[in-house]
C-alpha cells in the first residue's frame, strides 16, 4: 500500500520540481541579461561622456540596479 502511495505522490512531485527548475533558469537568464547591460553602461561611463549622455546613462543604470534588486 505504501509503495502505491509513494508511486502516485511521485507523479505529483516531479512536474512541480521540473517547473521550479525552469523558473530558476529563466530567472538566471534574466539576471544575467541585466548584469550584462549594467556592465556595458558602466564601461561607457568610464570611457567618458557628455552631460546629456551622462544623464541618460545614469538614469538607465539606476533603473537597471533597481530592476536587479527586485528581480534577482
């Protein structure tokens, strides 16, 4: 009786485990993309910029940092 119960419980557990693994990999991809964009912006900031470009770069960086905080 216990074997049957365990057998049927495994059918309930396996799909949820696979779904949670997929969510983690999606989250990792999203975080990696955010980090790549941040590195690109920071690299451009180190290279120098005009005042107008600086405002835009700083705003984009701020938004990405907040997004990384919320989503990663």
